[in-house]
C-alpha cells in the first residue's frame, strides 16, 4: 500500500503539486510522516525528487 501512495505522490509532485497538498491527497496526516515514507520507498526526500 505505501508503494502505491508514493507512486501517486511522485506523479503529483512531477505535475507541480505542492508538498503539503500532495501529502494530503495521498492520505498522510502530516508532512513529516509523508516525508519519512517517501524516503523509505525512494531513498530520496520529496524536495530532492522535485
């Protein structure tokens, strides 16, 4: 499940969706939790991905 959410987040980020909005759209309550999950899956933080 987290992999699907992170893949969706990567798509949203590549489309220019701001980090906070992206985190909320894929179901994370906080930006910190989203960042940790993103790093765990991709080995990069979301701002590096952007």
